[in-house]
C-alpha cells in the first residue's frame, strides 16, 4: 500500500510486482471461500491525486507509455482480470469503476 499525505489509504501501487502477488493470494482465498458465481473487484476507490504524489509511479508510467491515471487504472484492471482467469474458470468478475 502507498501513503498519501502520510496516511495509508489502502490504495495499492499498480506498478509493483508485489501488488499482483498479494492480489493473486487474496483472489485464491476468495475463490476457495465463496461459492457465489460472481466476484466483485470494485475499482472506484482509487485516488489519482494519491498516485500523483508518488514519483516512482509517475516514472514507471513514463517508462511504460501510460499517459494518464485512467490508463493506469485500466492497466491494473487488465492484470487483475488476467490473474482471475487463471484462478477461476467458472466465476465471473464484476467491476464498479469511474
């Protein structure tokens, strides 16, 4: 998780491999624990101003030709969906995003 104005907001850094390792473990746990046919991943909680305070995120975006935070959110969701497809072939993912 990253800090925004010296406060932990629960927001992940989508540029780190560690983020996706954690997400993979949480998804595996959710898949095993819940029998529902859907899993909700949210997506509307991110704060672009928080990401904007992180020089390492802006540098990574520049290096990877990601031009804005909407594109960064899309990048994260695509990686999240890819992880989920490798975990569950039966449950569908649902997002609530801006």
